[in-house]
C-alpha cells in the first residue's frame, strides 16, 4: 500500500503571529514546525503500517511550502515516514486553499505516476489557517471519495471504517481505497521522534519539486490566482478585566442572571 | 571543532523536551518517592523507547552508539524535569557491562542499577531495579539487595547490596567518568529548573506593595545563579568532547562546577521562595533535595577538585 500524508509547515502557535505587507502569514521570518494536527495523520499512517504487519506499506510525507518547510517533512521522516516530497516554488507564496489543493493534487499525481497511491491522509485542519477544506478539495480534484474527521480508524483489506464524532451524532463511515482520509486529534497521541528515528531520517530520500515538475503554471497559484484573500488583520485586543459582582444586599444573584442573559447564555 | 549542537541533536532535545513536558514527571517523582514505581517505570520505558537509556551503549550491543554529547543533552533534561530512576547508574553500566545479554537487556530498557564504592556505595533504586550490580576492585558483579538506606532525596531509594557472582567487565574507569558526566549534566538541568521556577515566583510574589523580583537584593542573587550556571555549562559540554587522556580531569571539573552552580541555585531558590520553599508539598523541594544528593553522588566536590588538581599539577598529588 502506498500512503501519501500531507503535512503543513506552520508558524509555532506559541510564538507571536506575524503577517506580511500583503496580509499573508509570514512563514519565513518566524519559527515554524510541523502542524500539530498533521502529526496525528502521520501517526495514524504509521499505526496502520504497524497493524498491517507483513504488508508492504510505504509512507510519503508531502509538503507544500517555503524552503524552511522541509523541517515539517523531516519531522515526519523522524517519526517514521519513508520518504518526503517537498514542493517549493516562489510562485506558490500566498496561495489560498483552492490553489494549495491544486498543487497538492498535482504532486500527488506525480507521486502516483511512479507508484499507485492508495490513500491520501491529512490532519483535520491546519493550526494556522484552520480552514479544514483541503481534504475535501483534494478529494474533488483527485476524483476520490473523502472520509473526513475520523476519530477512530480501522481497516481491513481495502475497506476503511472510521468513526466521526459530531456535535449531535456519532457516525460510522466506511470507505474503500483509493480515498482521501482526514483524522482528528482524538485518534491518539502522536509519537515523539526517537533517537534512532532522528538518525535514520538523515538517510531517507527527500525530493524537492518546483511547479514545473508537477505541471502547474505559476499563474494558477499564488496570491493573484487565489479565490480568497485576507483584506486586513488586527491583533487580538488585550484581555480586559471581567466584571466583578459583589453581593452586598442580596441582589448578587439577580445581577449574575442579568449578566448571563445579556450575553445570551441563558 | 564544532561546539554547536547538530540539527539532529537539537531535534532529539526538542522531542525529549516535549515528551517530558507532557508526562507529569513531578507526579511520577512523588509516586516513586512514596514507593509506587508504576508511573516512573512507565516513563522509564517510554524514555527507553526514545533511546535515552542506551545512548552510549554501542550499536552492536543494541544501543544507540551516540556520543557523550547526546548523553549530556538528555541528562540535562532528566534533571530539569526531576525524572526518577537510576539514570547515572545506567550510564555507568553502559560501559561497565561487557556481557552481551546484560547489555542488550539494558539497551531494551531494563531498570538496572549499580553500587560503586566508595563514591556511590549504595545502589540507587535497588529495590525497584530488575538487575542490581556492584563494582568491586576491577570487576563488576551481580548483587543482591540486602537493605535500605534513606537519602535526603526521597526519590533516590538507596539499597545496600551483597556481592554476587563476578561478570565479564568492561571499562570501569570510562564507566565512572560517564556516570560523573551524566550527574554533572543532571545537576545543570536541575539548577536551571530551580532558577526558572524561582524567577517565575519572584515575579508573582508581592511584598511591601511590589513584586519581590523588583528588588535589587533578589535580582543580584538570581544573576549570580545565572552566571554560575552559564559558566558551568561549557565545562559540562566540553567534557563530553574531551580526549580520552583528559577525560578524568574534564569530567571532574564539570562535576565540581555544575554541583557548585546547582547548589547555589538551590540555596538562592530556597531563600527567594521563603518559607514555602521548605515544604515537601511545594514542588521546588524535589529539585532542592535532588541537588543536595547529587552534589556528593559519584564523587564529592573535594574528590573531583583533587582529581583536577592532580591533573594540572602532577606533583601536588604526591
């Protein structure tokens, strides 16, 4: 089985978020890492391989991003993925999810041209843009069924059965390979790269492709070709001190109720 | 010569740091101190899977074949997070054991400990260990736990041992220096943690209408700790790169400096915390007692200073 896991390089969520002059996220000047939500996808791919011992399962980590984004691939390789593909091209900067999904789909096609890809895996969203739409767009472009937001993944042969935990219902969804599968952070803690994994990753194959390698024109991607653009950004206002209700004459409860009602909590 | 950690070493540290940060090591340490080795043993096994236990065991024996640099980086984190267990002892055994089977078990994460008189006469965590050894003369022996001794650090559960069958023995001098280096790194990490926690505390604790950290008397003390730790670190990292001929001298210098710095951190940390710092319930106590214990473990400061002196002034030792 051939699995492609899409991994995104995102700014470290614990650091300050910076934007470029065109309102795109600054991905070069800040510390970045493999999106935590994508770690779950890598983990599930690795667990799949461990569960299906004896099968020849190859895991490729695919990343679209600036040069530094190779760190995200390296992390996936350290966790245990077999090889990496990094699509890097200045023209891609500023791409929205529609454009990014095109690059991912074309890269996946090129990977598939060498060896059939059975499963494309992603996290449930990125930790920076939190759009959650890439799996669906990717499935559409690749004309594959999509099974998304899996919190439990089971498989037998070509059939995958997953649990989707929604707000109002839990669904059990079945899909057949080939397909696109996105997994949530409920699938289980992602492993930490071990010393062995880190040393082994140094020797794993890592390919770097430009847009021309995957047959995408520069004018199909980037900020100018994107369907959506960010018009402006604003820093979150500093936290203000909350309102303190002091109960001096027995009116405290009423004040509390009034407050909750004014915020539509009750 | 390269003095910066490689990107692999940095990745290893960050991976280990994240694992330990998410593992509630304080709870594991407290449970371990109370005799419940469950959480600590689980953590031990997880760290073994990460390769921490077998870093300096040769690859052909099932180890990682890493250098003392990785050992130092890992042990600094073990100290920072007060991870319970006989870590320096395992570092010792990595070189002291020559028996293939025993080494393989060690590399796989067996909880093993050793007593090395006169510097470490008791086997740390002997009762919890699956394998207990004792070094006597120039040989390593299996050992049986014969009793217990209390340590100032409740998470170090010391055991007296009875010597058993002699084993094929590796390089005991190298083993000792490795344990000393691991302890120095552990002290450095523990000192850093005490400093970090104390700096946090003095920024919160208010007295006479302002944070106590805004007083120069506090700032100066903490600055002294920062300087001591910053001057100890190059010695510890440098000793990891020492040529074999200088190793004894360099690890002794590292241990003496790291012990001084960590001990200063613990004294200043205790003073800045005030009365709460004395309580066993407050987490600071975990590091204060461990630092006190490790200052004398694997050779007292006086022993290590004598070794440095003997190396730089050969005549002085006569």
